[in-house]
C-alpha cells in the first residue's frame, strides 16, 4: 500500500516538475535574448555615432572655425599640450557623431522598448520619435544662440590686470558640453509623455509637483551647464520650464 502511494505520488509530481523546469529554462532563454537584443541596439547606436564622428573629424577644421566664431576674440586660440589639437578634433567629431546619429539612436531605443508596450501605447508614442530628434536639434540650436552671450558675460570681467588668451581645449570642452547638455535635457518632455502613456505620471501629479520641479530644474541647469555664467543655466532653465508646462497641458488634453 505504501509502495502504491509512493508510486502515485511520484507520477503526480513528475508532470508538475517538468513544466517548472521548462519554464525556468524558458525564463533564462528569454533573459538571454533580452540582453542580446539590448547589445544589438547599443552596437547599432555606436555604429551610427562612429559614422557621424568620421564626418565630424573629416570636416574638423571647418567645425573649429564655426565654433570659434561666436567667441568675442579675434586672436588665435592657444594649444597648451602637444596632443590638444588632436584631442579637440576628436571631441568635436564625437559631438557631431552624436548629433548626426541621433535619429538612429532614437529608433534603436524605440525598437528595444516597443515590444513591451501594447498596440495603443505604440501608436500613441510613435509620433514622438520625430519630436525627440527635433527637440535635440532645438536644444543644440539654443546652445548655439546662447554661446556668444555666455562668452560675452564671462569676458566682461576681464580688466587691465588680466590678459585673456583662451585655452583652445578648455573652450571647445565648454562648447561641446554646452551643446550636449542643451540637446539631451530638452528630451525630458518626451520622457514625461511616455511615462504618462503607461500610467506612471499624470497631469495632476505634474501640476502638484511644480514647485519641486522648478527647484530641480534650477539646480540641474546650473549643474550641467559649464562655464559658471548666468546666461546658460538661465536660458536652459526657462526653456525646460516652458516645455514642462506645455507637457502638462498636452497630457491633460489627452485625458491623463
């Protein structure tokens, strides 16, 4: 009798164990596939940046002249290190690569995230892919507009006691960081809209959080903009706040 019960118990447990093992194996494979997909998207994004960087490096001299133009200084920039001219060309090439590769980067992010969304969520968010690139280019354009004012603000503190001879590497580090900061931070409305579509945030929550957000924008804008001037963080902060308010209106009009 005991043997029969043991045999019956074994026959009942065996089928339940098999699916569990299969499920575990399926879960491992799903995770591996997920990571492989992420690696593929990252590699493709880096390839797009690399191709754009080749263009930026090839036309490096032209970009140096263009980026130097807003600086209210007619003399040559000083390269203090033997490798500074090459490092400057590489940094400019990287920024150009990110700008030119942004459409591919946005698409790769979307291709990775989209399978986890429902069909209505995908239809709603898909038009914002173009806006993501538009906002990035707009941010870079605003940075270009701000650059001469920021440089002028900083240079107004020179006097007879100071001789201003700009360090080429520091100047182009300042310019490239300014461009990337403005371009990337103007992507945050896209993030808020996407979060609202999946139910993470609502227009009411954003409205109630306005004071905290204003403080966060002010701190963040001051922290990410280089140079220590008041113009760059001021323009960036005001732009982000305007976009934040427009995002609240848009989310509210969508019924969320």
